[in-house]
C-alpha cells in the first residue's frame, strides 16, 4: 500500500481547509482522507452525496480533543468511483484497511446517513478482538435505518400490539 500527498480541493470547488489530505491505496481504490487534531482516534464517515466537509463546524470542535480521520468514501468527494458495486460492505472494508494503513489499532467511529451504514458494517465485519487488525471502540450512528428482519413493507408498517 502506498500513499501520495495532494492538496485538498473541495468536492464543490475551492479549498476546504489548509489541511493537506492523503490518498491511501487500499482494496484497489485510492481512498482520500484527512487527519485533524490529536488525541483518541475518531473516524468520521459522511452521508450520501457528501464528503468530509459535511461535518462543517463540528470538525474543528471534534479535533480539539480527538485525532479526527475524515474519509471520502467510494465515489464521493475526492475519492473516485471504481468498477465495483457501491456497497456498505465494500466501503466498510475500505475504512478498515485505511485504519490499518494509518497504523491505528482501535478507533471510535461516527457515521451519518450512508456513513452510519458503513459504520455498522465496519463494526460487524471488523469487530473488536485481540486478533483483529483494526477495531471499533465506540460506534455512533445517525439517521440510518437498520432492517432487523425480512418482513415485507406491508407487514412492517403495521402498528405493534402491546
């Protein structure tokens, strides 16, 4: 795995910060990421059609007490799409490989919307364990629906009896 350094240019034009981001070649994709601050590592995973900048004013606040690793997921921001499906599982594997690439053993993960789904898959596919190369200490997900059964839509929308 190699990484090259490029200056961050926002997905909607213009610079996003004075931060210089990196690209990590993991799982056949050049994954863009930025590291801000010092402290316990916190991986931020943005929502669909977004990028690291989706966290806006929260980023400097979080980086006051954490080493924040912002990731542009496959086909978002500065990470190009590649010839494979856009799936939560593949993106979770990419993030796990990035954590290993950076040299971290355990991280907290915060995901919003699409990023929440990736975070859940990351925790499920790469759980905390002594033999795991990367692990999630804490997981915070926001606005991602999680299907708990294979019930049909008609069945799952009925009010529950108490």
